[in-house]
C-alpha cells in the first residue's frame, strides 16, 4: 500500500474512465469501461471500479466529473443529456456506498480546475476555459474559484442562437452556436460544402468515415473543401470568443476539449477575429488565448484534486 | 447647513444631471445642464455644479456615473463613445479639484447598485440588471458585489452578433443585438415594417417624429405596425434574456433603462420566450424577471451611495 491517492472519474455518455491520481496530479493507474445506461447500474459500475482500485491503492477520496447539470452545491445530478441520472442525489449515495468522501463536479469545471492546478492556467486567477469538442463547454474561474451562478448551470455558450432559422440542433432549437462551432459542426459544414460543390476535387468526397477529425486532417493537406470548412469554424470561434470577452471579460482564455489538439490549424485566425469583434476594440486590453495542456485527462485530474480537498479536510477534523 | 449629503452625477453624452442625495437614497436637490464636449470643460462643469450645491448643502463625497469604460479600479475613464474623456485619470483629478472623496462608476453598475440598495433588487444577491434604452447596458451582481471582469468592461451584451450580415451598427459591425433589441431598434423595426407594408393603415405612417416611445404608444392603441414592431422586440428580448440566463445564470433579472417604463407591453411575452429558450429548459429553475424601481435616477442614486462609503471610510480613519 502506498500513500493515499484519489480516484478521478470522467463519466461521459458512452464511456467512463477512471484514474488513481496523486497529489501532484499524476495518473498512476487507470481503467475505462462502457457507461451503463441504467441509473442504478451506473452507480454500481462506479463502486465496482473503485473497489478494483482498492486492491492496489489506498484511496482517500473519489471525484466524479459529470457531463450534465448539477445543483450549485454539487450534491445532485439534475439532468445529464447522455446519462441516466435525473435529480439523483448521487454524491451522498455514492459516499454511503464507498465509505470515503465523494465529490461531484461538472465536467468542464473539473477540467478547468485540473488546468488551473496542473496545466495551462497555472497562475491565472480570472480566466475562461472554452472547451471545443462534440459541443461547447465553458467554465469561468474567478479569483481561483469556479463561477457557478445562482442555479449551478453557468456559463453555457453552446445553445445561444447565432443564426435565426439556422441549423436544427438536438436541443430542439435552431441556429445554436454549437451547430457552427464544434467538432460536429466541422463535419456538417464539410458535408454541406461537398454537396454544394460537386465538381471540386476533395479527399473528403468519397471518405468512408467523415468526422471533424478527418476534416481537420484533410485541411492539413490543403484540401480545398476541408480548408473552407476549417475557415468557417475559425470565423465562428472568433465570434464565440468575442462573446466570451464581451460578456465575461476574462484575463485569459484557454481552449480545451477534443479540438484543442489541432489548435494550430484554426486558432490564430480565430484569435484575430475575436480581437476585431470585441466591444471597444482598440480601446481595451485583449485577453491572451492559449491552449489546454492536460488533454482528455483534465477532468479526471481536476476532480481528483477537488476530491483530495475533502480527504484533507476530513483528516484535519480528526 | 444640514447633515452631509453626497452628490451623484449621471454623465451622459448630451446632458449631465446631478442630485444632492441623502443616506436613505432620497434626492433633496437636483440640477441638469448640457454636457460640455471638451474634456477640460467637462471637468470644470462638474466642479461648478458641486460648488453651487455647496451653498445649500454640506457635501461629504461626490460620485459620477459614466456611460463608458473604466479601468477595474474605477480610477480612469478609458473610453466613452459620447464623452470627450480618453484615458483620463478623472477620479484623482476631480478629487484634487473638489477637496472631497470622489467615486467613478460605469452607469449601468451605478444603476444596479441603486436598485440593489433602494430599488427593485433589494434582498437579491445574485442578479443581473438588463438596461434597455437607446442601447443595452448590463450589470452582474454577485454576493452583493459588482462583477467587473479582468479589465473592467463586463458584461456587455449589446454588440454580440445575433444576425450574420444583419443591420449595420454604429460600432462598425453588423447584426449586433442592440440593433434588434433596444429603443432605437424598435424605431428601426417600425420604419422597416412601414416600408414593407405600404397599404397597412397605421398611426405611424405620417408621424412627424417616429421614436421608440411613439411606437410603444401606438402599440398601446393596437396599431398593427406598432404591435408587430413591439412583438419583434419582445422576441429578441426573450432571446437576449435566455443568453443572460445561459451564460450568467442569475437568480433574478431586473429590466431597467428607458424602455422599462413600458414593460407591461412586451415583458410578459419576452419572459415566456426566455424560459422556452434556456439550456435545460424544464430541468432547471428559471430566474424571475422583474422591473427596476428607481427609473432614470437609479445611476445618480447608486453612485451617490457608493461615494458615501468613501466619506464614511474617511471619517472612520480619523
């Protein structure tokens, strides 16, 4: 048995991943499995994974990064589009089942905390994580604290209407920002450009599996359709970031999420568009735009660190 | 000579108004004059008004609500579209000229403080003032503090692009929210509807002075063009408020500004549209939407109260 680790979970709609994480934010053991679609089975699956880790590690606390809405006290999972939990008191139930302190956190907030403690936001107190992946996630960090709003849901940029009568969104509305500025938007824009330009020669024309990632890779090879699609994403991201600056006025913006790995392809253009579109452009400081450092592990590492605080608090009370 | 009052100024592009204001937020004396267009003359005009008040009142401190960008410490007026000050250290200069503590504040923030202390937001700690007038102003209050952002400019909703290639805006961009959701937008929408519907009978057709206010009054008389214009404003306001809720997640929204007096005409519809368009609609609490209580005096009263704190601090140090 080594010194206590904390277990960090990243619970997504398809998979759940977990890691045994040290005080320095290092993952020393990890596992991944499909996420059960039944509410109770999801909880049992989490307990099973923690108990497996117990064979090799002394566990001080457990943290779960959740892709969904929590209450402001992080006790209840109100609603998660891709998870079976609805108004579930997940924190207390899991803590009772596991016998160690449990911490829940919204996945973007957990990732922001990870980047703040161990990644690209170290030393920054007022900044925004803008996570670009399947959709958009965002966190505002203020004086080293996660901004939660009155009901725990802020800040959500993905479903702001940016095009009246625009692309339909799974949320039921049309013209949401996510439909123009995300990995799935990149794919859709490429498909639309292919359909509108049938005589243009493109690697993507007969691609067996068109995704945001394949479009990004084709843009690196100067494919004309892919390049046009990436330019569209860069323009929308620039506008989205100008919205972040106008409304939240952060000192720094960190781009995270699955698309951040390819930042060199679109971020310089997006940053220029951001600076040109903010209120008072030319008469006010412009925040720096940087990229996340912990990749897909940021949420797991962040929530494990937040959970560690419970473990420390518990021991200080003794 | 009575007990000390504080002088609150509301400095706009056309006029400046000032009031002698008591600890309870009551205006016991007031004056208004044109705002000089020269930077030094503006300062001299302010000094002259304060000195006039000195004949009748004991003045403890002076506050100025400014329609422009300040630095986060409220020392410097960086840029104000309709004022002659640019990067001017207005607070220190005025304090030296007046011999009493001086406080600067952004006009929407000052109005929010006034409503928080004496008006429609009393008892609310996490809320947003959304001011609808010529343009849009907004303030986020958090645990009783004004949210400033890293550079003192947050939150600005007026120049978010909501219609690609939309109406041109004085800011140089196109499709800004203010161009669809403000008093000036109401006027423009009515003009466009009149042009597009030449055979519709409308009070507004030959109106000698078409403004947002005349359109609002015509809507109260069920004029078809005015009603359609107000409906458009209500729809855009609903979307704007859903943006406020998604991004800032306040516990309450207070509608202020010149258009708030006519809230009964558009706000019920706007509030419904807001609730239908927020993220997680149906799975999360919806903030109440209420209206400001201090009218056009909110900024003056608010900044006078903020200035009073300096006076109290000064006396406590003695």
